C-alpha cells in the first residue's frame, strides 16, 4: 500500500520534474541493482551517516586532547572610581576628621593571557570513546542493510515490469487471434451459417480484453516509475530493460541447494543487534565509570598593561605580571544519592532485553528461513503445473476452434475454451510472480544480496 502511495505522488508531481534527457538508458538486472547501490536515496543517507559517525569519533576524541585558550580584555575608564578616606593618611598635618577624595586606578587597562588544560583521567570519557567507535560500526552495518533492502526492492520491481510486459504480450496475442476469429465469424454470419449472437459474444470478449489491456498499460507505467524511483533514477527518464522473462524465470527455477544452510550470524539484522548489545553494555560501563575520580591539569599565565595614556600600553615599563599558575584538579565522587545506582540498574535491564531479542531473532530467522524455502518449493511446483496447464488449454482452444470452423462445434465451446486459456494464462503469470518473489525471499535469507 505504501508503494502505491509513493507512485501516486510521483505521478502527481511528475509534470514539474525535469527529465534527464530524451535518450533511454538500458539496464540489465545487475546493472539496475548496481545503479541503485550508487544512487539510491536511502543508501546515500546511510553513507552520510557514516561520515557523521566519523566526525563524532573525532569530536569525542578531541575531549581528551589538551585545550589552549587565549583571552584578552581592554578597559577605558571614562571616569576613575573615587574613594573617600581620612586625609591624615596622606597628610599628617591635616586636621582631625578631614576627608580626602582620592581616585584609584589608571585610565587604560589592558589584560591578556592564556590557559592550557588537559583532562588527564575520566572514566566516562574513556568509555564514551569506545562507544563512539561502536556507533561508527553501526553506521557501516546500517549502510549494508540499506544496500540489501535496495537490492531486494529493485529486483522485485524489475521482475514486476518484466511480468507486466509478458502479460501485455499475451493479451495482445489473444486480441490479435480474437480479431481473426471475429472477422471469420462475421463472414459466416453474413453467409447465414451462424447466428449474430455468436459474433456478439466474441465482440464482448474482445471488449473485455481491450479494457484489461488498457488497465495493464497503466500498471506497467506505474511499475516502471516505481523501479526508477527505487533505483534513484529520474522517474520521468526513459529506461529499457534488457533481461528476458524466460531467462529470469529459468534462473529462478534452478541453482537452489536441496538442503540450503541458513546461518543467522550472516544476517545483517542479527549483526546489527549484536552491535546494539555492545553499545548497551558500554552504556552500563559508562554509568559505572561515574563512580571513578576525575583528574585534570591546567597551566595559566596572565599579564596586564596599565597607563593613564593610551600609548603607555605599548611601553614595557607599564607591564604588570598577573601571575603564572600550574595545578591539578581531582574530583572524587563520595556519595551521589541513589540516582546513579538506579541508572546503572536500568542500563543492565536494557541489556537484558536485547539479549532476549537476540534469542527471539535467532528463532525467528530459523522459522522465516524454513518458511521461505517451503514457499519457494511450492511456488516452483505451482509454476510448473500452470505452465503445463497453459499448453493444455492452448491445445483445447485450437481443437475447439477447428471443430467450430468445420461446423461440428458451437460458439459456446469456443468461448469456453478461450476463457479457459485466458484463465490458465492468468494463473501462469501469477505463478511466475510468486516464484520470482519467493526466490528473492529465499536468496535474502541465504544472505546472497
């Protein structure tokens, strides 16, 4: 259902999308898959996620690299601050109780210096560095998952277009044969050999076939647009599929081990879950690391330039040392309440959930793999049966037509034989669709994508 919504949106907006050019590009199935791996939208985003994860590793690693900060500041006192003090402090001859107003400071003040710091030890940082590398691993596996899903969807879409093309071909052949029958029947009717009702029955069948063909044409256009969309190709561009349905079906009908070996460890989903388990354990380790002390070092140097005139700031004579400091900071968590212990317990429970999911996925993979093999064998047998049914129905239709032309059969028998052939052909096309999809599912469980 989701795919049909996408197709509808593509058709609505297609007039506003500029096509690549008027030249049709040819694609075999492998070429279409390779093109999608390079240009698929989800794959491009997954590749970008890897770049983001790489940057995240560098960002996390930078926390443990020594930091150096320079700072500077300039103050110009438009009016200096004034203090009122006892005048005798500066003039012993001043009368008792006399106050003096004294301005302290200088008009221009320039401060500058730098500080270097280094996080010597922090348990959370060390674990975080390990986790960032694991996140990078998840991004790479997510890219692989996107590639598998893209290959699967493009393969199915490619098969769908081929099947619709074959179905169209079959309908066109039936319409062509029916036109000949109508012309012949009309001639017999004019000669008075058969009733007009026989002609009308054939014309009604022709109308139904043409309506089916028109619907099929629309479905084929939609299927091609879906294929191009999943390939990352311009939906208004022209493509030509070079594969033949018979070759594709022949390949899907062979090359399967009677007892295929399904290994869950080769499954990308299981691999992603394993990495998620590693991240969960690292998260527990990170929270436990908060109980460890943190050690950091620093070095600081500062200096000032003071003067009532601005040009004094460039004179070394007015330089005043702000001091040079080197030191260590040690922080030891003694009591953090009970919140930290609760967070560690939650992290352990999350890890336990993932372990259950791993077991569930192992069992689910085994079930799904067995199911895919059973569905493939069933689809293959159904395809072979329907192929034989088409050949038999075609023989019956040919014999019935000959009898009718010779005047020993009825039009009802001809219509019934024609309907049986159309039904057999429809079942045959549907069985091809089921077979190809079953083979894709089987190959996916065998990790062949």
